[in-house]
């Protein structure tokens, strides 16, 4: 049986979602595809967000709180109740809610030790990951 995951929104600077219950609208008059956009995060790098199966929560990766590498966070779709759900050590990415409940799955380097793994440097590239070091938890 194939499982499909629903995509929320990708953004490297801030996670945004079209949700009328939130604060100030951040619409760009030149944008032709999205309207009624509200910013949900404003601290550190945030990205790769996905809805829970009942659409009540988002799961995303972030370096918020002064973390030197990304951790996995959940929050309600209105931007409230932010919680870190990954271990506090290692780097984490590619998170999803499991179908039918609140369990999550994500890729992590936490099995390699407490430190964040060194990021590869490629001239002109900001967002590069050494994917061969991750296990799935």
C-alpha cells in the first residue's frame, strides 16, 4: 500500500500558511498564486513543513532557539503550541506525521553523537546537507 504525504509550505526564511485565523496578512501584490498569507515563524532558518493527517498541526525543521543545526518542531496550524519533538543533539530533517496518529518520523544524525555534523561547502550554495550520514527515527 502506497502512503502519500501532504505538502504544506517550503521557505528557508520563514514558514507561512494561508490561514484566516492568524495575524497580519503578508500578501505580495505581485504574487498571482497565493493569497491571505500569514507568517507563522520568524526566528532562525525554518523550512520543509508538512501538515498532520487531520490538518490540525504542522511539523517542520528549524534552527530556532540558537541551535547550530536543525531540530524537528511541531505546532498548531495557527502558529501556537510550538514544541521540539526531536532529540536536542544532532541534525534532523525530512519529518512527517505518521498516518492516523501523532507519531512522527524524521531523519537524524543523533546516533552519531552530540555535535552537529559539519556541513559541506559548495561555493554559492547556502542549503547543502550530507544526506549519507542520516538514519530514520
